[in-house]
């Protein structure tokens, strides 16, 4: 291949990749412009702090905001310990040729490719019908108490959904810590657990936190897994127990878009709800960038 041909091929590939990037940015800009144009006027203090009224054709979305926040918090408390500990075992403790570690990695990869609606069916079958009914029998409940959709089962279902994100991001963060740091710590007499707690995990903290917030932002926007496990069509009251049903911003958007008796009356509220959900998701991703940047600066200053 002549130099001129190589330059032509390189220019063509650069143009194609630039065009693809431009298309992605343009599509995102069009979506954001449409949502902001139609929804910015509806985002008021009353809209953010009041429950829905008149068949969700008036009022606000506070129960949906509260339900989304509570669901995301419970999901985070469930997924982070399991995901981080699994990644630590795979990278720090598992033997290089461990069959069990290879099986776990294959399971994580396959878990990441499962459609989200399947997680909802899994949550219904395992958490509600199996675990919930078992708890009711063990605790002597004559009526269904745990064997029904609730915020606990929905959060655990989302935890299973986001588990691959936490495991992969944590393992990549652990891999980024130089091996020399581990060797130096062990040479100074520290045990493997002390090296992990005082050297490896602090060095991997930016990547772990970033993976956690990205998992949170994904879980906050998922709707399919919670359809069968706890999301309510209309519920002005806030969830007060772990077995309580709840409203969710994503599901609320779906309901208003498909089940409203008056589409035109609901449209401003629909766009305003979508705008709030997008702002929440973007804010979580922004937090990921800020946390990663500040933690890296502190780590660099310490070194």
C-alpha cells in the first residue's frame, strides 16, 4: 500500500468515526432539546413536592421521586458489598488457574447480557414466590406479608441487574493498582489482608466509586425489572415498610404515556417527569466524574 493510499484510508476512517460521533451527539441534542422545550415550564416547586391528582392528570410527582430515591438507596446497599467482595476475590485471592474463578467470570459476563425484563421475572419467581413465601411460612404469617411485590424485592432485583457493572469496574480498578505497591507492602511485613485494606483498596477507590455511581444511575432508570416486583400504578402514599409498594419515575412516565385517559392534558406533566428523570440520571453521572477526579487528585497528592 502506497503512502498516498494509506493517507486516503486514514482520512476516510477518521471522517467516518467523526461522522458517527456527530450523529450520536446530534441525536442526544435533539432529544434533550425536545424534552427541555416541552417540560421545563412544568417543573415547579408544587410539581416536585405534591402527589399526583385527578387520575395523574394534575398534581406532582413527589411519591415517584421518593420511591426512586429509596429504591436506589436500598439497591446500592445490597449490590456494593457483594460486587466489591466478589471482585476482590477474583483479582486478589483466586488462583490464576482457578476453575471456580473462570466460572464466576463467565457467569458475570452472561449476567450482563440478560435482558432486563428477564430480571423482573427472576425477581418475581425467586424473591417473591420462593424467598417471600418461605419467610411467611417460617414466620407464621397467615396472609401474604413478604410474598408480595415490595420495595425490598424490587431493590434486590435491581441489585442483581447492576452486579456485573460493580464487579467489572471494581476488578478493573484493582488491576490498575501497580503490582509494585503490593510487593513493597508485603516486603515490609504487612499481611495480604493489611495490604488489601491499606494499599490496594485506597488506590482502587476512584474506580470503585465510579462503578458504584454508574450502577446507581443505571438502576435509577430501569423500569422492566420492577414491573413485577414492587412498582405501583398509582400510590400517593410513601412506602413505609420494606414490603410496601412504591411509585417510580420511570414507571410513572410509562403509565402517563400509555394509560392516561386524556393524552393532551397529561403531555406537559409527562415531559416534566421525563426531564426530572433525565436530570437525576445526568446528576448521578456528574457525581461519578467529580468523585473520580477528586479521589485521583488526593491519591496523587498522597504519593
